[in-house]
């Protein structure tokens, strides 16, 4: 049955004879044609009807071209299953997925641009149309005067179908076109609108036209299941029956009991609780149906009787349509149609009747049923391949698969929730991966079609699901396939725009532990494989360009894990093969240094230079991605990196600071960062690494002493911090920064008694209360006590006014004297810590930081975590003397059981703890143990060949080499050793 009401046309639309038209109340007519109407549509100029696959159209306006007012059947050779009428013509949907365009003279022709595309939905506006294909792609054609095509602002419009590429990855459920605006709805209820917005019909809170699809954020989470566009208004239906309307309200078509426009989606309050099942918009009116009660409501323009309420006036609230009792009792409402001045209801007696309209079809997605068919062998391989190509070539199809529909969780898709059912994905891909033919075909389609098609500027969060799905699929592949696809995926991830990348990182941070570890393992395996190949073939330029992609992804995931406090550890990212690569590259550098003359003579020098440049380029890429380096590899790089030359400091021992400061002011940045430091003393002018280590030891002792007036100290004088008020020239902190960086560059452990906060700040890591406790335990623990206090903090009568280094400070300048309460105590503590470790020292620290990064390449520094950086510069106090002994080697006539060696170790064991530390300083130039522990100290002992019994032991600190005279007895050895370490007279100088 077809019921209709509104502007006068030929009796019954000529679908039946005039005497067969049933007239009900309020001008409502109904007909039951012998051949049932399967579908229909009404636009501004035409009403179209489909019966038994054939199309009939009726002109609605007398001013239209060649108007005769008669129902006309179109002579087409195709079976038509749907018609959608627009402003001047219509779009016909052919069984099989093709599309025909009917112009205002009713001539039909195939639409260009959709060849080999299977269309599943069509929509028409006044001057533009839309189509949705089975693989989830949106195509548009027509005019683009207000951006309604969604292509770009300057696009002139097109008579042929154009792909809306920005939506290519969004899994869509529905398309809808209004007068000059367009909407699409995703499977997760996300609404996108674009085009004309003069009345707020896009629901974006303004009246500015949009030329590209834009998310209607205010509808997020509303579980939208349907959308309809009118002339200049829009309506959406949520699961559960809630209706939202927005846009033009001049005729009351929004149903808000007013005639105002609405720029944001607003609930139609009069329908609240009605469980609406359908909503459709005409040009200036709206229809809704309630399935449970078989009621239809209308509101908006009624000047042509299109509201069906017996009145020829506009209504701004929903009003029941008085359908006949026969229609209500015997028929089920299947479809509401609202035209310009007409309204229609298509109803059927039997729910299973074949004459019913074809329901709105959905895009193709991968599900358990489809996988079951593939694995059962019940279908020919040709059909299975076709299915695979359709699903795995479309990002939209994959992004619409494996949704977590339980409890409607997929409707919660946002920047925080991806909407995927991870367990379902895992079990599905596990099934697929067991079939070699299936997985091979999938790999081919993903590699050749899907990955190249991914949009680097996706619209909406749903488009990013593919970047979560593919790693789970790829990690199940064989090595060669896995590496190739991982590389292609990495490239696509790195091409994403910054906003999309942030959302993807947020998704990574919320992945289940197993998925996150699988993601890390995937990129780690590929990285390790390529690193191994570089180590085997250091001239492979292709691998050099490929490797950084994998490591960049690892670094991104590592940073995500750090910020999200995930259970995955740093060790999960470390690639031990990097140590082997560093060894190979160091060998290249050594060969260059040791064989330069011979290489020149044999003409091989350029080849080795090219090889060295290559190795430098590889390292330069990798050091900016430090997550794969273990501490040993980082330290190895620091120790063995190639210098471009040396720059000298010529100093007086009696004026170390004065001379070094005056000379460092003049050294160019490139030399500070890329040249090795050499130290000369005017007293002897002999350059050795002993001088350098001696220099760093003494200059930092002097700088960090209270007499320097450069720093403040904690109560027990064990730690330093920057002052809030300067007592020396600000430039000294700049030069102090340079010295710290030089010590770092030159692998020198120095006296730098600062809390971890210093090293955090250099690495742009925010210091915490824990760092303040390290510096000032009394103050820090007091603040911690405030945080832990179980009673009312107000009882302590504290305010935001504090005194630091004798200066009164308002932590909240906007509210002086503000009281500390339970609700703001965390803020109070944060501001307190921030003032001490950041704000109060901002000027001084920035000067120090400026000096540090003048002498240190930021990329190299950022290889290290704050704790590691402190360890590299300051060392540690884990004095394991047994390891020192175990790692000692002997040269010349010495061996482990040599009498002098036996005596030496006996003497060493008898030394006090401080004397042993003094010996370490004597041997290495460092008071503390290197960050890698005592195992990093490889002491060598050899006889001092020219000596008397009065000679002291000597040490070459850069090689941890002890030259020991062969003393006549143990007592002499002990006396001379203690004298050497106490006076440091035994440093070997050339």
C-alpha cells in the first residue's frame, strides 16, 4: 500500500484508476496497485515509482519541461531496484550495482566514472548526487557551488562521478544528500557533513560552508544509525529512537516548538521516549515513524497539506498523521518518503513479501562467516580470490571489520577508543594464517593495492584501524613477506599527518599487552635483520635508507610506552645486533686511521672514505632513535666515534678556570661538537690524555666548590643547585655548560654533584617531587607528607606564599595568600616543585643549557635517559674491586703469579676504601666507576723497565695502564704505591 498527501497531482498518481483511490481523513489518499510499488522517491520536479523492476515517473510542476502530468514508464533494458529523485532529475539504481542518470527530459544514460564499481547506495540533492560502493568508497557528481561535492573549494563540479578520497578509509553505513549539502554516516555512528551551511544545516555551530567532509563532533557517542537531509535542514536518528534536528527552522521543520534555526544538533523533545524507527526530511518538512505504535508524526511546512494533519499551516512540533485504520492494522510501514510538497508511506502486509523495497545495503566487511566459507573449500577459488581482493584492497572494508559490537562499544570510537574487538581479530587472523593459499593471496592484495592506496590525511579515527589490524596480520607471515610488508606499513605510518599520528599513538598506548608486544616484536625483528645485513655488507646503500623507517616506528612506540607507563620494558626494544654493527663501523674507522698512507699508495683511499662516510650516515640516523641501543652500545658509540680533528686548550695549572673560560669563548661551535679536546699545560707543554682527564677532574672540583659562589647547596653540602640570585657573572653558567658538554663528549667522569633534575631538564623531562627530595630531603618529604595527609589539610594553615633562598614568592600570583586545601594540595606541591627546580632558576639554567648545546650535538645527548646521562658524566659508586682484579691483564715479563704481582694485590687488599678510590683516580683519572661498572675498567700492568727502587709507579690513564717497578720487597711496593696515589706524581707524561 502507498499512502500519500500534499500538493494536488493527478488522482492516485495514475498508479491505479481514479475510482480505486481510497480517500481518508485530512486529505490522505492510499492506493494498492496491482503491481506493487517496490520503491519510490519524490523530488522537486518528479515522483518516481518502481514496480517489478520497471520505472515510472510523474512530473510534479507545471512549469517543468514538456509537462503533461501523466505517469510515464521509462523504456529501459535494465532491471531497476531503486530510484532517488533530486532537484531536476533522478538517479536510478540498476540491479547489479550500476547507476543511470535521468535528466529533466526523462532521458536515462549510464553515469561515467563508476565503471567496474558495484554501487550499493545512491542519494540526490538539488544539483548534486552521491553513490556509495561495495568497497566503501564515496563518489559524487553535479554542481559544487557550496562545496557539496566534498572535493575541494575550487573544484568546478563534474558531470561524471568523482572519488571523495578524504573518506576512502572510513567504513560507511549510509549516505544522504540535501539541497546543497551532503552527509555520510559511519558504521560506528560518526557523522560527517559538508557543503552549504547557511542555516547551520551541517550542525557545526556556525554558518560557514565546508568544502571537505567534516566531523559533527556534537553527535559523537550518540549512536547515530540513520541520517536524512532536507532542503536546508538535517535530521539524525540514534539507536533507541532519539531524533536530533538542526539547520533551517523557518517552517518549523526542526520540531523544537520554534521557527528558529539551530546550528547544533538538538533533540526533538516532543518525541523523547517514542522510540522512533525512521526519520526522513522533505524540503521544508520532516516525517518520523514509531514502529511499535505504527504512528507517523510530521512537522514543518504544511502549506500544501504535506503534514497530513488536515491543516494548511506550518507546525513547529511533531503532530500525528491520521492514517486510515486499515493501513495501521493490516500493514507494516517500511519506508517514509518526504518530497518538496508531498509525503508518502510505503507499507506492506507480509514482512517477507518480495515486493518490499531493497533494504539499504552495507559495505563489504570481513567476518567469521566469510572466513569460514574461505576455509571450508565449498566455494571455487576464483570466487574466494575475488572476495579477498574486495576486502583487502579496501581500507574502508577492513576498518569496518571486527567491530566490538557487544554493548555497542564500537559507538564509543574516539581518540581514546578504536572500537576494535581485539580477540576477534586475533582468532580470525590465526585461522587465515593457517591456509597458505589464502595468506599468499592476501599478502599480494595488501602489498599491491591496499598499502599504496592509504590516505596520509585520513578523516576520522575509524580510518586508522587499518594501522592496528595490519601488524597483527603481518607478524604471522614468513620472514621475507613479513619484512617487505612491515617496511611498506612503516612508510605509510610515517607519512600520516601529525594529528592522525597522535591518534594512532594514543591507540598504541591502549593496546592490550599482547598486541603491543607483538607490534614491538614485528618492527624489532625487521630492524635486527637489516642491521645484521649492514654489518655483513657495509656498502649496501639500499639498506641504509630502509633501516631508519623501522627504527623510527620503534622509537615512537617506545615513547608511547614511556608516557603511558605500560608494562612493556625498555629491554623489549633493545636490538643487540647494534653492538656488532658498531664494532664493524669502528673497524672501518680504525682502518682509515691506521692504513691511510698505504691506502693512498694503493689507490684504495677513496673507497674507504666512501665506506666511512656511509658508516657515519648510518650512525647519524640511528643515534636519533636510541631505543634500540643498550647502554653498552651507547657508550661504545661515544667512545669510538670519529673526530674531525682536535682543538687545543693551553692552560696554566694555577689558573685553570680563568684560562679555560677565556679560550672557550673563542672556540667555534663546530669545533666544540666535532673536534676532540687536547689539553696543554704551560708548565710542560706535553699533550696527553692524562692532561685532559687531570684537567676535567680539577676544573670541576674548583667549579663545584662553595668558594666559586656559582651554586647553592643543600644542608649537608652534598648536592648543588642553581641559585635564584646571581653572585657571579651570568656568562660563567654558559661556560660551565660548555665544560659539562666537553666532559660528556670526551668520555670523562667528573665531579658534578647535582640531582637528577639537572639531567632531566637537559633532556626536556619535567622534574618531579622525587627529584626535589633527592636535593632537599627535609623539604621534599614535607611536601610528600602534605600529599599523603589523611585529615583536612586546612588544619595546617598553609598558604601559596613561600620563601625560597630568602625571597618571598606567590605560587599563585592571581590570588595572593591563597589557602592550601585538600582539593588544591596537588597543585600547591606541583607549583612548589616547579618554582624550585624550574622557575626560580630559569634564567641561569637557560644560560647553562645554551652553553651545553653549543658544545654538544643534541641528537647524541638524546640517546640517553636522564639516569644514563648522569651515569655517563658522574659515574657510580659501585666499587667492585674483585672485578677489577679479574679483568686485569699483564704484559711483558709480568703474569698473574709473578712475585711483584702477588705483592701488588696483597698491598691493594690492605688499602683503605679511600686509598683504593684514590688508586682508581690515579689509574683512570676518574674518582668514580664508569656507568658500565668496574668491568669497563680494563687495567693493564707491565714492568717499568728503567727504574730504581726510588721510582714511583706510573699510570697512563687513557689506557688504564699501570707501569710498576719490580721492587725488592712488598713493603717498598706499598710505600711507593701509596705515595704515588696520594700525590699523583706518577702520571705518565710524554
